[in-house]
C-alpha cells in the first residue's frame, strides 16, 4: 500500500476547516452588511449573533479531537503503519467530522451531533489502539 494515501483524509479534513471558515465569514459579513448586526458585536462571543457563534464553536471543534487524528496520520506514515484498515478508519473519522459539522451548522440537533462526535471519537480510539499494537509488532 502507498503510505502517502494517509494524506488524503488529512486533506479532506483541511478542506472541511476551510468550508467552516467560509460559512463563518458569510454568517458574520452579511448580517453586518445588512445592518442586522454591528461589527462591535464580534469582539466578545457573548455579544455575537447566535448564528455565527455556532460556526465559531464548530471551528473550535475542528481543532480539538482532530488534532489527535492528524498526529496519528503522521505517526502512521513515519512508522510505515498505513494499511487498508488504518486508511478506512481515518476516512471514517473524517466522514464523522463532516456529519458533525453539517448537523452543527444546520439544525444543530444535539442528539445527532453527539452521535457523530462519539462515533468519530470511538473510531479514532480504535485507530490509536491499532497504532500501539503496530508499534509493539503485534499486527
């Protein structure tokens, strides 16, 4: 297997981060332009309109658990640990991030959002366990 294949799920997550930035720009720019919000409201999150606070919160989410994902991808690459299983797990994690972001930025239905989060966290935990076994030479 080509070890560099691990970078494709990483790039897919980077794309998601930029999509969330674009959504945040739109949810901040257009209310100010239309007069619905004042630019000063964005200095402190407690005065920011709810529609853009949600996006800002989602952006923060993209730099929490996904940090472990990116570190793991790089660790798999440098230890020659990329295989079909690890690649599938990394893609599954990215899919859960897209679902989480979509739910968070649309209806923000907590049940679906938390399910996407926990599935992704579980997938990532399994991948880290596999990595530990890989380092031990057990797989």
